[in-house]
């Protein structure tokens, strides 16, 4: 019998990063990345910006704009989200 342990595989954002990088390596031009608040991570915002795409990711309600760590691209998106409400 095979047992499945929760929390042992890659997360949704990690899987998305892998697929985006695979697409870019195959020559596919990614222009936009859509995701819900599960994809609101520093690494994903940085990756999407690095490949020249637009992140269309729902920002979490408790999102922080901590200056000492994280992605400057995510900080910018959080600030824009808060300004627009």
C-alpha cells in the first residue's frame, strides 16, 4: 500500500516556476502569468519580471512590503494593490 504524506511534494508556486522556466527554455514567449494568492511569492514575482512577463497575481490581504528581504517587484505590486484598494 502506498502512503501519501501531505506537504512532501513541491508547492504550487515551485511547480509553476518549473513550468514557466521549461516553457522559456523551449523558446515559448511568456507574456503574462495569472495566479491566485497561492502564487503571491517573492520568487515567482522575480522570475516573471526577469523573463519580461507581467505578473497578474492576486495579492494576499496580509501582504507585507518589508524592505529588508523579498522581491522589489512584489513590493511594488503590493503597494499598487493597496493604493487601488
